[in-house]
C-alpha cells in the first residue's frame, strides 16, 4: 500500500471518528490522531514527524525504523533502538508516565512459564498509585462497540511495574477471575498486607500462559 493511499484512508477514517475524540500529543514529533476498533484488533492513525498520516497496527515498521509493538484502546507504543515512544489518547496532551519495574528487587523465571518477582512492597504500592488508570472512552467508529477487557487493563497497569511483556493479560489473581483492574490490584495489596504470596495467571497475545508469584523482599 503506497503512502499516498495510506494517507487517503487515514483522512477518510479520521472524518468518521467521533467529534469528541481526544488527540494526545506525543514525543519525537509523533502524534496519535485516533484509534479504531476493528474486530479483535485495533488500528491507529499515526501522524508522523513530517506531518503525514499513516494507518498502523501492531507489528508494522515505520520508515524511520521504529516498530509498532502495541496498539490498544487508548495507546500506541513505538520501539526504536535504545528507546521507546508511547502515545496516549488520555486527553491531557502528554504521555502517561509509568514507573518501569519500580520495586522489583529480584527476578526469576522458568522457561517463561513460572515467574517470580521479589518486590519492595512500598515502592510497588507507590508505582501502582502513579500508574495511570484507563479513564477515557477510546475513539471508535460510531458503529463499533467499545470493548472493556479487565484482564488487559490489569496487565496494562502491572506489566511495566513487574517487568512483564507489554501484551500481558492478567486473567486471575489468587485463583480468582479478574473482573476489574482495581479489584485485582486491591487483592494483590491485600495479600501482601496478610503476609501472603500474590499469585497471577497471565496470558500473552499468542495465548501462552504464565504463573507469576510476587514475594516481599526481605529488608
């Protein structure tokens, strides 16, 4: 697909978006102009530093070498060599600041199936408090149905803090199905308060499942 055709499609889709769509200014000259829900996937309308618009999805590579590694209902993430750019439809005009791996003292893994994260629980709680919640309605086509996925939202909030894959979905906490991100996070904090070991069942975009154990690091 040529750049001219991509731009024409992007302009057409932008015209179909809801008028209340929030457009967040990004970094490195990128701007996230909108996100469309298409079946089980999301497409993003990305404005490039030169002003061109391009329709992208996860896995696409940009002309400057950046690779789209995440597109969900409210975010787009571009990975470059040595840096990552994240754009958000949060209405604030600024990317969300997520503390990366804050509080993780030690990590262990067994073939990515069983993971252990030893945490400084105070730093972990502080990171959770500063992790942005999904408070905006994603911009979608009028005929599209907004999907709420509590497992994905929980994964979005926990993955950067616990150093988990960006596409992680937390489907269970302490053997209980995740029905809301706030409830799941509260269950984790409650387990620490009770001197218990929080246990997470995490799935990836490919369907692989991992078991994550969180332990409180000894002072």
